[in-house]
C-alpha cells in the first residue's frame, strides 16, 4: 500500500437518541478502518451491528458522535459527487421513469442531454432492464427497482461506490451476472468500493479484503485478506474459497452467539 488511504475511519462512534427511550443508543463504537485507493472492500457483520450506519457516515448523510472520517485525507463534511451510494432499500425518485432516474446523477454532473440518454440506456441494458426504461418505480418489481438504483450509481461513475446489500433482493442468476459486471467495472476503473453483504460467499468472491464486524455496538473485529492464486474456473468451488468462507463463518457465528447471550441478559434483567 502506498500513500494515504482513500477513506480512513479513526475511532468512529455513532450514538442515537431514540424517542421514548431514556438511554442514548450506541450503534457503532470506536471503529478504525482504512480503505485503500482502488480497493474492493466487503463488509459483513450480524444484523443490526451498524453496517448501514457506517456507510451513511462515509456517505456524509449523518455525522459521527466521536472520531473522524477522512476522504483523501480531508474530513467528510457532507454528501458529495465523489461518492455514489446504493441504499439497502431502493431509493428511487417515484416521479421519474427508470431512465430518468439513471440520468439523475449525470444531470447533476452537467453531462449534455444526448450523452446522458445514451449512458442511461447503456446502464439500463447492463442491469438487464432493456425495455423498462419508460416505467415508473411503482410499475417495477422490487428487484427491478434495485437494479435501476445500481444502474444509476454506476452511470454516475463516482470515485467511491458505497453499496449496501445491493444484490440481496435479486435472483441467483441476476446476482451472479451483476457481480461479474461489478468486478469488471472495478478492474477497469480503479474505483474504491465498499460493499456490505449478508452473503459470506459474496463477500469472499467480490472483496479483496473482507472486514468482519462485531455485534452491536459494531467495531471491526478482523480484516481478512482474500488472495487467490488464480480466479480462473469455478472459484467458489475451490478449497481456498472454502477456507475463507469457513473462517469468516466462524467469526460471525461467535458474534451472533455473543449478541444472543447479551439479549438474554437484558431480557433477564427486565423479567
Ligand atoms: N436513526 C436511528 N435512530 C436510532 N437508532 C438507529 C438509527 N439508525 C440505526 N439505528 C440502530 O442502530 C443499529 C445499527 O443499525 P444499522 O442499520 O446500521 O445495522 P445494520 O448492520 O445495517 O443491520 P442490517 O444487517 O440488518 O441491515 C440498530 O440497532 C438500529 O436500530
Ligand atoms: Mg443495514
């Protein structure tokens, strides 16, 4: 690794005040994480451990309660055109057609109308939605909406892509083909990608490092470097893939067990 990290989190915590609850709620606590320029980092962790919270912080949609988050060495102060985000729940503009949704980021960047339309069609094709460009979000299925959101963020071509379980709602074939496309785009463009997933296989297949988070309050428990001698053939079926999968599975199982023990304690103290 050379130079400064693309994204750096130093002792980042996020505490929420929850309506009707006396105690403030610590979602993540003391997160340290470096994401290198051009790296594909996947992030896994138990449900509710603070993954989406972490992504929102990097996106600049919320601010940290403690610690700092740097982008190219400078503190993040809000959202920016340098970062594209695909949310866990499809966030499309309901009043715009699929194509017009994809064009949105290009308008913000001042891309001329013709180029915009061409790019939008290309990315609509890429996510397998040829023929659905004129539909409004409510006229699309959940998985289709998510694909429009993915196309929108790719067309927008940001330096940093922040993706929150983008493929979770898709069928296996569509998911695999979008995984391939994303890897291809990543290899060609040197984007920095932070990708949250519940799928251990997906984390190992896509990530060059996999950050495993603890249960709430989330911290980074371990970062697993994924390195295959060759990616030819059926990577997922190889022994090496199995070893990574098992290692991450074990880390996560321990975290889920810890979270459940914690819950029992809380329930016990109230009961
Ligand atoms: N705006 C908010 N106000 C209060 N609590 C919040 C808020 N946003 C998130 N939380 C809490 O913070 C914790 C972490 O939430 P977050 O959405 O980051 O988890 P996650 O790891 O993305 O989970 P999942 O895998 O289920 O998507 C949860 O317990 C959640 O209830
Ligand atoms: Mg989440």
